[in-house]
């Protein structure tokens, strides 16, 4: 082929360059290797049935921090499993009952009611902040973990049910003062209800931005504690899987999740794609994870990672084994590099689901070796 000079380049050089870009592009768009084949819930669900998790292809256990003990971490390590602690962050029914000063306040100036089973604590109340930060530090000092997965990191609301509960909070004195100080917005005199109304009518966008920063600061504070106590451990986040525009943008507007902020401190995002509980189709899981992969723009910033959590549990409706396979595979779509299911018990008590998990996980293990 004859080479022509174009702006000093030979066409052959241009072809080489074009090929190199094409190759790079293919590399960037390739799905990442699956590194986490997890379960969420107590591993004793399997151990008590005489099942070794390695035989099922599992390599990671995510378990509520309150359920962790030395025996569990010891056996998990012996079986070569990574162990991650779920850490309930802003959920605290018992806490607010004992410490009413941390009760979240709605736009009528009243204490919020529980959002079905969730009771969000006011995230700016100093006593509660100290309590949770100490609790995390104690956990990290007691157990050797591979990471901590923050759960319930959002303002008081309920997103896991088919009919979400999305109230306006928190207008307690701590929040009003901090909002005013941080944003230098002078609040009018009046009742809590009047102040809330004034904010929502006149400074809605500053209020939403500020609320997102409060949630981000929680994640940031948790990351600092983790880095001090356990520098190699990962910080994960269980979170609402809604797209940006769902429920009138409630993910940011009400829950206070701002992914553009959270990517700064979260190592691994775990969207809670509970299709049954949210009355979505099993195929929705894969679509959602693809959307979220693009939303985080993972290929460009080389992280964070996505390890999805899918539903195996038969509440409120039965999830069939076939459906479980669809959501387990769907959870690994897009750029996800790990998956786990809610819960270990739901799989362990069902031979069909256990077999699906073994089939999917052992084949993923073979591919990764
Ligand atoms: Zn508050």
C-alpha cells in the first residue's frame, strides 16, 4: 500500500495509531474480572448444614457487624474467605428512644415516625455522631476484617418497599444551625415549621446540596477511621439503586446520595437491587447495574468498584431458583466485579438456590483462575 503524507504522518502510521486506539477502547469496555463471589448474612447458615463455602465457589462473606465473633472470623480465614462487616450507620430506633435529642424532625416540626422498619437518626446530632464513630473504631480494633460496608447511609426514608416513604427531614435545631452556618444563609425567626417552609420555598437547592454534603461527610469520617485503624481494608456502601430521575430524583433530593461526591471516598458501591421487594422484574437488575456502571463512569476513573447485592429471600414473595439465577447473573452486568445475595439463609435453606449459586460461582472461579 502506498503511503501518503498527511500533516507529516504517513498513512501507515495513522493506521497503527487507529488500531492502538481501537484496542485500548476494547480493553476499557471489557467487563472486569469477577473478583467477589459473596454471600450476605451469617455463614453459619451453610456451616450448620455441613457445607463448606469453598465447595460452593464462595470467596467472601458479608455479615452484620453485631453477628461477628472470633470463631466466625477464624473459620472464614481457614476457608480462605474474605470477611466484610456490614455497619448500620444512620438507622437507630433504639438509639432515638434512649436519646430523643437525636430524633429526626420533619417539616412540620414534629418527630418523624418510623418509615416502616427504618428509623433514621439525625445525622448532625453530636452525641450520635460520637457514638457511631466510636462503635466503628471498636469493631475495627476487635476483629481482623477485609473491609466495612456502610449500610443505611441516608436521611430518614424508606426505599426498599414497593411504596417508598420519602419525608422532608431534618429540621431539628442542630440541622438548622449547621445549615445556616455552613451555607451562610440567615434563617428567619419563627417556629420550626415556618423555618422549614422558608427553606423549602426559598433555598431548596442549597438545602439539597447541604444535605448531600452531610451524608458525604459521614462516609468521609468513616473512611478516615478505617484508614487509621486498618489501612488496607475497603470501604463499601450498600445503597438505594434508583436511577437519578426516579421518584422525582428522590435518591439525591430526599436520601441525600450524591455519587459525584461519594466516589471520592467509597471504594466499592453495592447497589441493593432487590427486585422482589421493589416489585421490579428480574431483568431490571442487569439493566440497573449497567446504568449504574455508566453513571459512575468506572472505565475513566479506574474505580471505584461495583459489587451488587441481589435478592434471594422469599419476602414478600417467593423468588424461584430460575429468577435467582437471572438476578445473580444480572448483578454482574456492566462493570460489576462482584456480587452477593440477600441472604445466606435464603440460599442455604433452598437446595435449588444453593445449586444455582454453586453452578454460577464455581464457573466464575474457573474463569478467574
Ligand atoms: Zn437534625
